C-alpha cells in the first residue's frame, strides 16, 4: 500500500483539517474573551504556541489511532475488514462541516463586517481599538495663518472641538493638559498613542485669511498608523460656520468609529453659543490666557471675557470664563470681591445654558469655599451626569468627599480620575492635597511626596507643582529638599504661596527678619490674604523691637480672617488661625470661643488641636496646652514633627510631659 493511501486510510488529512479549523475557532474565541478580561498579552501568545505545538502531536495520534464509536483504538487492533467510512464518518463529517461553516461565518464577519481591531461590547454598542476602550486624543492644531498671533485662534478651535467631543457620551477624550505637550513633537503616531493610551489621534490645522477660514482634520488609528478619515473645510469666517465645522468633524469621527450619537449629543452639536465673531475671538483669547495659570494671565483673561460678554450678553461660555477667572484670582489673593463676582458669573452662565458641566464644576468649587458641601456635591453629580468622564468634576468631588469625612470614597474618586486621564497633572495635585491634609495613614506624607513629584514631572514649569513638592518635603522634615523646591517655584513665578512657604521655613529656622521679608513680598502679591499677615505678625513678634508692627499685622490678619469666615463659616482651619491671632492680640475671650468652635467643627482634628495648644499656651494655661498636644499625638503621632520646631512652644521644652511627647518623635522610624 502506498504512503498516500495509508495516510488516507489512517485519517491523517482529516485530522489535520479538523485540528486547524478547531484551533482557528479557539483563537478567535480566546482573542475576544482574553481582551474582555484585560488579560496580559503573553497569555494569548502562549495559547497560540500551545496550539501550534499540539498540531504534530495530533497528526501522530491520527497515524497510530482510529477514532471509533467506542473511542480511540490502535490501528493494529482494528479488524481487517474495518471501514471507517461506514463506521464513523457519518458521525464525524457533520461535526467537521459545522465547524467549517462556523469558521467561514467568522471569517466573513471579521473581514467584511468588523474592523481589524473591532468588536461589540455587552450592550451591542460598537467599539474599536483596545487602547483605553477607544480613547481619542485631539492633538494641538497647527496654525498655518500668515500671522503668528493667530496661534490663539488655532488653539481656540482645538480647545472648543476637544470640549465638544468630550461632551459626547460615545467618546472618551484625553484631556487638553495631556495632549498639549505634543505641540511640534517629532514623535510618531504609534508612539504618541502608546504614551497617551489613546486608540485614535485627531490631527488638525487652521488657516485664517481675511474673511475666510480653512480647517484640515484627519483621524488616525494609533495602532496601525492608518488614516480612518480626513477632510478639508473651506468656509466664510463666521461663528455659525466655525461651529458647523466642529460639528461636522464630530459627526465624521462618530461615523468612522461606528459610534452612535444620541439625541442629546445631536442637540449639543447643533448649538451656536454666540453669533458675534468678535465676542468669540475675545473668548478664545480669554481661554488661552486662563490656561497660563498665573495672576497676570488671569487679569488678562478677565479683560477678554468682560469684552466678550459686553459684545454678547447671552454668551454662556464667556460667563463661564469669567466664573473660572474670578475664582482663580480669589484662590490666588483671597480678595472677597472676586468670590462674589465668580458666583454671579456662574449663576448667569447656568441661567443661559444649564447643560454646561464645566460651569457646574466651577460653581461647586465656589460652594466648597462657601462651606456648602452638600450643594457642591449636588452640582458635581449633575456635572458628571452631563459629562461622566469629566476629570475636573471627579477631582472636585473627591475633595468634597474628604471635607465631609468620607476619606476612602475621596481617595477612590481621585484614583478613578487618574485611570481616566493618567497624564492629567491636576489630579496628582489633588492627590497630593488629599494625602497631605486628609488621609489618616502613617505613610501619607510619603504618598504626598510621590504625587507632588508626579505633578512636577508632568508640568516642570508650573510653580504651583513645585510649591506643593516643597510642602510635601517639609512635612517629612526634609528641609533642604523643601528649600530647593520652593526656590524653584519662586524662580518660575513669584506667588503668595511661594513667598509664604519660604518665609515659614526661615521662621522655623529662627531667621525671623528673613521670614518677615518673605511675608512682605507675599503681601505685595496678595494683600487680602490673612495667612501672610499672620505669618508677618509672628515674625515681627519674635524679632524683638517690632511689637507695634506685630500688633498692626495681627489686626489686619484678624480683619481678613473674619471676612473669610463670613464667606465660609465652616472653615475650621481659618478659625484655628484666627484664634491664635486673637490670643496674641490680647483678645482672650475671642480666642477661647474661636478655638472651641474650630475643635468642634474639625471633630478634634490633630491640626485643630495644635492650634488649641498654641492658643492655650499663649493665654498662660500650659495644662490645657499640654492636654491638647497629648491628644494630638495620640490621634496622629506624625504631628509631633510640628511641635519639635515651633518657637512658640520652646519654653515648654524640658518639662516632663513635653519631653514625653517628644519621645514619640524618637520612636518614629
């Protein structure tokens, strides 16, 4: 008998075909299931290797064994007149035909219905590329206008388009902060996609010439570096045409990705926020100034937004810009006028368009400063209903949860925000603040350093990030590292926070004159900030010979702190500091009442207990002061760090109870 006849007799060919078909089907199923469970890539590769390795084993088994109705039987043990055609083929052939049919159907679906990297989710909604479930990164648009000044216009188109896409439920859009570092980049599309964890990249260019505008846009699959869609729009320059271009781009992206736009999405795309091109132009300039995040830029942004609303009193986006700007200035300099102006602008924006998630986030921040945490939470929940992936809303909600004592929920929300936008530095800024101010674990300051460092890595030219890093190092008593970070912050941008922090370090080192100098510089930048005045007062007090200056500074600090409590009566930190001002300003009754209210509101938080110890010691009641210090370290031993270097507690050193407290520091690893 020839070899070919023997192969046919022993069903080797049929076994090879069957094994190949079954293996292909198993690979398709594994590809879907393993991806659904986010399994590591090596698991899928190992599965394929296992199937390939099993192929020769299957052929060898087919050569030596026959599959019968009784199971596997060695060929040598079969009767001489055995005919597999009659005995088993009528059972096996239908199975092979069914598997071949399934393979053909899957192949057809994969080739002509699904895309190379597509599939369906559990609800039947189409999704594609696996990078962050189809996340889209809108790269900075190129300015191709002859006027270099028109870069703000290209950035404005980019910013508005990014915001528009982020409001569409079907899309997950990478934040502007994350993508702006790729302006003028030489990196490849696949490289950018991997770094941003984005499945798709949208590139664009804007050219404005006279009364015409040209916008080029192209959608690229970051994995294959292939173009999915591209188009050029040439239009007369008007707000209606600009919004129309953005809406057409959004619809084209949805079509390219087989994403269905809801009726809500469509209604958002059809909105024209303003009919005034001049107002829109001023709005663009205001948004670009606001993004610079410094006082001079905020003042510039204020002027642009005020111009925009004067040109179109129904422009909700411009009022939202005013709200953001006034709030940012209030945070910088504590001027109450900015707070009230921000509140009015937010309410005006919402009265025009209640569907703006960004305005609700800004209003929630205002309510937080007002101490109305429940209303702030309500606004944020509504913002997340409008834009579920809004990381600003998640960050603010995390802060609100912490202020309401829900520490672990706060941490969960902030970490969830990181998962949405891994390169969004404000989230790491929020995590620094969470671990620095709210967390109750022993390693919280190490965690604060970790996230402050991440902010610096993402935004190395941002003074706020360096200020926070210095504060985190100072909490760990790494004073040299803190000084380097704070000095770098001041090099980048002189701020109230930067000067106050450096002054604080001088204060604890005993250099009171240098401390006062730093606080005076802080006051030049933020004359309405009670903290700078309070620090100046204590520096004058310890310098000697400056008692009158200290009293005047305390009086100003008291006035400004009382004003802040008028805005937020639940601000126990300001109440604690105000109590210390009262104590040093010969107002013992006010000091006692204020510190008791601070302790009650803070639920005897260790920081509030530290203020209590400072107040009672200044009022001459060392028994109460030591009681507060002991309770403070019982609640949180890390707070002994703040006691060790405080010059106001120096005369307690050497007493038995104080030294027992300080022994906690020796035990601290």
